[in-house]
C-alpha cells in the first residue's frame, strides 16, 4: 500500500452529467480508480458517498481499499477547473489509513 501514500494524480478529466452542475459519485470514484491505476499499476477500489459539485475548489472525500490489504485510506478529489461540460480534478490519497 505504500506506493499509494501521498499520491497526487493531477488533472483527471470527466464529462459532466445532466445539467452540468455536478459529477456523479460513481463517476468520480471510477475516474479516481482509473487515474490511480495508471500511476501505480494496480487498480484500487474507490468509493465516494456524494456527488462532486462542478466548481473550482469543490472537494469530495472518498475511501480507497486495495485487494489483499485490510486497511482503508481516505482520498480527496478536488476540482481544479471546469471547461464547458468537462471538469478536471486532482486525486490525493492520505498517507495514513483511516481509523
């Protein structure tokens, strides 16, 4: 799990759903999984409980787990820009497991 600690994945891009004001929680989780997999070569399981507002600076807290590791880690997804119907965001994994 140490390969994911303190990992920041910049500029992940997702299309906005519906009226364009938010990203669905499942889409945010899948996008975070894709980005982390491309950085570390292993696909984690990310779960986000809430949709993410499509405005710069908006954040969502998610949970990450890795098959074979009993610990879970917090993940912060932060919107860095919104261009038309596309939102870009950073994904950062906490360096300590959740309690």
